[in-house]
C-alpha cells in the first residue's frame, strides 16, 4: 500500500512538472539588432536558458505597427532578417516581438503568449525626414525614369537604389545615381534597373536626414488608335516594351454626346477592345493600364482622345422648326378673332366711380331738364256753336 502511494505521488509530481513546463514556455533573451544595409535589419537573440539542452527550438516573431501585429512568421533559427523602411516606421523606429513557440513547452493560450513576448525597437540609422515628395518611377525595358519634387532645393541630395530582397546578392546591388536632371519643378534620375523583376528600394539622403521607401511604379502609356467597325469602335493599343509576360488590364472611360462619363475595366491579351458606337455622337476617351500577375504597376490616365462628331437628330430638327410655326399661326388667328369681336368678348364697362362723379356734378341740370319735359295734354278741336233765334209760332227746324 505504501508502495502504491509513493508511486502515485511520483507520477503526479512528474505530470505536474510536464504541465508546468508546457504552460511556462521561457522567452528568448538578449535581443539585439544589426543593420545590414540602409533597408535591411537583422534581429537575433539567445536560446532560453531552460531549453539549452534542446537541439532545436521553434520561435515566432511579428512586426508591430500602431500597436498591432502586422504579420506573424515562424522560424527555427535564433535570428531573422526583415526590411525596415522609414515610410513604415512608428516614431522613427521599427518594433518587433519574439516569443518561443516550441511543442515541448508552448501553450495555445494567447494570453500566456503575450507574457512570453520580448520586444525590440530598431531606430533608423539617421533621423528620418521627408526629403522629397511626389516620387514616382516610369519603368522601361532596362531602366526606370524616376522623378520627384525636392522639399528643400538648397540641400544636397544623394539617391541610392537597388532591387528589393534580403539576400546578400540583393544587398550588393546597391547603386548611387550620379546623373541627376531637372525638369521644371521636378528633379529626376535614370536608374539602371529592370523594375519588372521586382519592386525597388530607394534611399534619399540630405544633411537634414534620410528617407527609405518603395516608389510608385508606372509604365508609359501605350498609343491608342480608333477604327470604326459597323456599330462598334475598335480600340487598339500598342504592345508595351516592358512586362511582355504580364497580363494587362485596361480601364477605359468614355463620354458620348451629352451623356455622363462611364468607366469600365477590360482584360485582353490581344491589346484590342471593342465598345458600342453611335455614329451620331462625338466620343471622348481616357484610359490607363494596370498589370495583373506582375509587380504592382500602373499608369496615369491619358489625355482626352476624341473621335466622331455630334450630328443633329432630323426628327428633333423638324419638331424644332414646325412647332414654333404652328404656334405662331395660332397666336395670330387668336389675336385677329379677339380684335374683330372685341365688343362682344370685351365690352366697354363704364367706371362706377366716373358715373357717380358725373351724377354729383350734373345732378341739378338733369333735374331741370326733367321738369321742362313734363307731359302737356294736346288741346281738342272745338267747333263754333251757332245760335239761331226761333219764333214762337214757327216750326222748329232742325239744324243739320
């Protein structure tokens, strides 16, 4: 019985040690960094003391920007190499976090991982400063025409460049541009690099500070030709000298007649695109191209390319001429009828105020005129009466 109790005690203790070791994975120690070139930094650390006897230990690391993890990567080495550009820095530094993530000790508990992390901040080699603005590169077959606007023209500027990458071969390819040119407000330089094979790292230095970044890549606009094909317009683009293995996408904006501008994306391996055509309309085209399955590269929008002329609609022309004539005739007939029958349509109605005023002013005259014209009876005709004396004895004779 005693033996069984001792056996269970030893077993329990061993299990507790195993569980404890898995929950408390020791963090890396003594993190340091080393700049390999102006764009690349190497971060290294020592194996945790508790895992010195272990041959292989797994770690994880991430870049922290604005307090958030950007990407998490695993490694079996005690170092990693990454790009640290001033355009991606927080407060002139890049911050990385490293923790041990080995099966022999790690826990899936994310909160535990937070306590196991070790952070390191890498400052830029020189104070970072905005030295240029509006930086862009137009790529050609074997070179890139890069231009920019200097923030301070009084400062001497040095530009260095290379293809992106972390290998020793990439870092050996760092070159200095020694032939700068000026074009109006912009400065520029032709970089001897094939930008279709990858992005470019740019380093610009002045006495005020330095700036490292990946420039915006553009391609020269191909020439556009337009041909009429029945009820369609055939848009043909010249084949580009660069990116021959790339699949190009065309963004075409067109406006016809008085309609609003309309933009659509087209993909064509033959560099030929057809759009609907209305021969009565004047067309205005603008376009740009973007690469698919290649480094992120595009072009600016082109100038306006026109085709055709606006033709008036015959129906609208007839309506615009006939309708005004008919309306004019109707108006003339209406005026004639109104004038001829104005006494009936618009009789003269005396002004009541004028009538009242006239009555007040001429009241006495009208009264006198009315008194003199009273009815006078017509006198009847009177016949004369003759009296003849009669004798007493004479026979009464009747006067006829």
